[in-house]
C-alpha cells in the first residue's frame, strides 16, 4: 500500500508540470495563437530558475526567474508572429530549437551544482499521516496551486468580461476589432501570460520535480503539454485531469521497473509518448467534435487593416 501512496504522490507532481504548461498553452490558443516553443521555453526557464536559486538560496526567486524567462521568450515570439506576421508554426519550432541549444550551452556550468537546503514541502502534521500523507499532503505549494489555477482559469474564461473578450479574439478577431478591442495587444498579453506559466512549469522541474540541472531535462513534456490542450478540447478542468492521467503513465514506468516487471526499460520509457499518440489518434476519429470546441481563428494571423 505504501508503494501505491508514493505512486499517487509522484503522479500529482508529474501532472503538475504538464498542467502548468498546458494551461499556459491553453491561454495562448484561446486567443488564437499556437506556440510550438513550449519545450524550449521550459528548458530556458528550468535553467534560469535553477541558476537563480543556486545564486540566491531563495526558491521563490527561482520560480520568479523561470516565469520571467518564459514570459520574455514568449514576448519575443508574440512580437514576431503578431506584429511581423511570421508563421506561427515555424516560429514556434525555431523557439523550441533555440531553447534546447541555448539552455545546453548556458547550463554547462550548472551540471554539477547543487541546490541549497530548502524547507520541507507539504502541509504540517497532515504530511505525516500514514499513506494519505505522502500521497496528498507532502507536496510543494505549486501542486495545489495548479488545481486552484485550473479552476480560476475556467471561471475566468466562462464568467469574466476579460475572459469573454479573450475568447472573442480567438473566435473572430475581426469582429472584436470592429467593436474597438485592441486584438494584437490582447493576443500578445495572452502569449506572455502563457509563456510565464510554461516558465513556471520549467522551473518546477529543476527546483522540485528533479532538483538538479541536466541538459534536455524537460524530456518532451512541452510537446505532451501541447497535445494535452487538444486532448482536453481547450477546457481547463479537462487539462488538469489529462495532466494527471499522463503524469500517472509517466510514473507507472518507474513503478513497474521497481516492481521487477520483465519488460525492456526502453519500452517502459516509451509509455508516456505512446499514450499521447493513442489519445490523439482516438480524438482525431471525430474531427467535427474537435472543430466544435477549437477556437475558430486558431493559428490564423490577423491584420487590422485587411
């Protein structure tokens, strides 16, 4: 039973990484922008957060640095695709490749670095409860914050005026522009906010999930988060559930290896990505369902003077 409690706790941590990044990408896509650069942004943010924490000894400054790095890269991406009209898909891929290469180069001096001793995570007293403690109450505050964020984002998109404007920009930017809304600035703000959340996810990896820095440590999670937005049909609550599903599959491979399951380790390592492909194939069987939920102007440029 103890091993299953630890598996559940690890699932929540793994799912938090995906949830934070996918919620950020969802904000982008609700505004009509596709950002394929999540992997690169998360890697640069992971390095920024780790380096800042090593230098200052303050984990929260590390998280802030990660968010800043993600927001900065996303802001540059937004300027390129929104004002200069570059192709969203090509620019996103370029951002991802840049982030992979830059983080590998800039992080050479931090491969052997160690984080300072940090306070124990979790809710006092409750984290010591047998079984339930390590499963539910022994986590970093961001694990619980991701749940609150998903619920708050769902309310924001459905109930608030600003959320409705954001959705209108993603559905029909020309109509929103005709009503006097500054479509380009709204899209850019959404891109920066999404980049900050991707940066927070990257910093969470290097500071909490695997507290160290190694080249390529995001390991494809940015791409899984991107697929997760489609899997969740652009709904925050479903993003959260999907993140825990994929997080559980990721942790299952380690649980099976520890249990002595006679399967090649390479096959077990493939499980998260196989699950992603299977889910996308199943969803693609009903294109009409995807079109009904997808923002109508997703990936389409907008030119105010056109």
